[in-house]
C-alpha cells in the first residue's frame, strides 16, 4: 500500500498498516510523539488501519488537533473516576469543548457532587492517568452494545444507540475502553491515558438530558486539560483575570446597571452606566454627522405583513415577540432595516440623491433562550448603532470602504486591532447563486482595494446577503465580534425600491446594512471587561472626586467641583466625615480617574493636590492648570489613562 505525506512524497508500507506503523516508518522520533493520525482530513486512532492511497499526517502535541484529542481523553478519565467513586451513577455524554470538556451524570438518589468533591475526583483521575491505560477501540454489533449497556443499567447509552439505529441505520457501533471503563464513542483518542499532560475540574452545573426541559436533569462536571502543566497554569491565570473583569461583577460594584426577573434579559441602566452610554452616543452622533449620515427614529411595533415581506417571518419569527392590537397581529422589530426601507420609499428618489445614509440608535427585541442570556453580552432588549445605505451599483465599493474606515476609526479609539472576516452564503438563504456571486465579489473587491487581509467565514453570511465581520481581541486575549457590513440585493427587490437614473428610467438601489459597535449593550459589556472597569477619562462616569480634608474645606471643594463642571467635566464632592485616607480608598475602588484633595493650603493658594487612580500622588497644581489638563485629556478620547 502507498500513502501520501503532507510534503507530497509517497510512502510505501505493508498492506493493512496502522497509523502507528505509518509514524514509525517516517521516523522513531515521530512514532514516539504521535498522538493520532489524520487520514484524508479525518483524525483517527493510531491503532486503526490506514486505507491504501490515503493522504496522511501525524498528529503530535504541536498539531492544532492535539488539544481537542487530549480533552476528549480526559472526559473519559473523568467518567472512569466518577464510576469508581459513585457506584450506581449513570453516564450520558462527555465531549471536548472550546475551553476544555464536560461529562453529564445522573447520580443516585441522595448523592450530590459539588466543587468540594473535585480534589477526591481529581486524585482518582490522576491514578488512571499514571496507570498509562491504553484507549482500545472495538467495533461491535448493535445488539452486543445494547446488551452490554442494559446489563450495566446505563439507559442513556441505550437511548443513544437506539437513536443511531433509527436515524442513521447503523448495525455496528464503536466502543472505547480505558482501564475498567468502556464508553460508547466515535473517537478518536490518543494511545493511552498518560498522554494527558495536565487537567483541572472547574465547575458543576445542571443540564437537561438532550437540552429538553421535560427530560431528566443531569449533573454536568466541567474541566479543562492541556498538554503541559505550564499551559494549564497560564489558562487558569487568564480565567482568574477574566473573573476579576467580569462585567456583571463590575457593573454591580460600580453601579452601572442591574437586571430584574421582571424583565429578563433587559438591563436597567443606573446613572453611572448612562453616563458611559451617553458618551458613546455623543461619539456616534458626531461621527455619523461628519460622515454624511442622517439620524432617524422608527417605531418598534409593526404589522406582521411587514416581516413577511422582508423575509424575517420565514427566517426569524421564532426569535420575535408578537402581540395583537385591535385584532391585528403585530410584531416587535428584531431588525431596523425594514423600517428604514419605509423611509426610503416615502419619497420618489433620484440618482442625484444617492447614496442615502440613514443612521438610528435602533431598539430591537429578539427572543434569546433564557439559558443563553449573559449579562450585557447576550440580551433580549438590544440597542444597535445601526445604519442603512441606499446606493447605486457603482457606489458599493466606496460605501463599503467608508463603513470600514468608520469602524477602524472607532476601534482605534479603544485600542482595538480588528480582524476581518468575509462571511459567505449560508445554506438557508434568499436569492440566486448569481446574485450571491456578485455580492460576495463586491465585498471582496472592497477589502482588496483597502489592502486588508481577511479570513473566509464559509456559510456565515445572513440569509439575505454576504457580510464583512470585524472582530477584536481584548486586553486578556479574548476575541469578540463587533462590527458588520452587509450587502443586500434581496430587500430592495422584495420592497420594490427604485430610483430614477440619469437615463430617466427606474433602477433598483443596493442596500448596505452597517453596525460598527454592534449594540450599545454588548459593546459596553466588552469595554467594562477590556478596561476592567478602569475607563479612560472621557468615558469614566465620575472623572474627578474632590475630597475636602475637613468640614471647613467643603466650600472650597464645591468651588473646585463647580469649575470642573463648567469646563464640561464630571466631578463630585465627597465631604463625608470619614478620614481622607478612607475616602481615597473608596474612590480608588470606584476607579475614579482623579482625586483632588483640598485643605487649608490649597484653599488659600487656589490649588488642588492631585492623585491619579492607580498611580498615586502627582503633587499640587493650580486649579486652572488641573482644569486645563483634565479637559484636554477628556477631549483627546484616549484609550488609556
């Protein structure tokens, strides 16, 4: 038999050779490092036979597939340990996930597992890892597997096998054994448990069997695994940093927003949070105006016929909210675009007017399942920094480039470096392949004209058109999607939009959908975590806290605050009877950028003693100089202090 290696060279082997034998034939070092083999793009166990003519690559700890493989191995070792420690436990599924793995269990009545049990479970897991237990695959008839799992009283495995028979018509299934544990599993796995470098159990949660609230509630144990202890420790450090930056925690501590079960998934903004919101709104309005957008405002409730005409009824109605008004079915808008279409249609349009750019701080509602709600990052009440551009075919590239330039300007203010992705046609879409070819090509040309490198997000476009998505990485390495620029030929067609061209004939405009912050809620949540609540001066809810040393200094403190406010700065006075040291500590905890301490000397000389958050004492300066310094810093809209 002959296989092809990644460099294109052929390798001849005895018929029926396994992945391990392929690795050994390439070299003893690779054989020792091998975790699995990739066969025609599919990762398989080293012990499995490799077909003649296959293209192969050996998976080692340097391969991108290695982490998923090791994490799947660790999920099996977790199940092994739990079965050792809790007789009678029923097991369901245990996949690798982005950050680690989990396994779902049904524990016997009266048995509960919490974080306090992790040390004992991990100790048993380490025993199985140290035992160097091989992962052994066996393909068995369905009847044999069913008999086995019935005998072991594992009903979830039985149900999974029965579903495989019903849905896929299988007559055999694969089982994997490591030590005393045998699981129903497609694989693949590393050769032995000892290839797991380092792991840690992290949390316990409830999870309905198969995500169905009418089924059994199981106990899900989450963990993570890495190839080295160093990698695990770095991951845990990042997690700890992320917990410290959690916008839900900081939002409560800094008094920015709250949530209530009276309106799930909808933030209630406190005054401090609204200060940040309004600062972003001012930036948004200023830049929209400078870039030729006209601000509009549209209703949130519409006749459902609008959503049928736009296509949202067929594609999106499960995520919409509906009501009835005087016998007329109505729906809350999940998007602003059909409303902006109505504004365009309100007048007869000429090519001389195009492009028309409508911008709206648009409130939309989308039903996100309660289990997916996550602070400000996943909400049901969404305020988009939305815009729609109606333009001619010839104007597409310039308008898309204008959107990208706008986005890059905004992200630079926050120190974000965008990563660009061109998202192409999904399976479930409107329009012809020819229209999609043309639309995808137009976006690609705009990106190439600006000299931007980009990735392809195959199938990630919207149902009505392709899009450019802009992603950023925050200060601790997490990736977020922010902006999107979408090209749409479908909606102008569905709503019969036209303009009169230079030839006095009717033509169809093209529609560009654009949101750059994404939504104000999500963007503020990202900023809270990116800055760990330590906002640059222009965004900070309180920019300066004036602290009188004694009661007699309170009048001068109020004068200082008044001067700051006259200059457009946000200043408060903390004249409580607490010690100055305690009030400074509290201002530090509130992450106020500047603390201005005033006593006899300052009142007599017209000065203030300046302390900067996180930096400490910066000495005394005249009030005029401090006002000028803070005003300049706020106007600069710097992304750090």
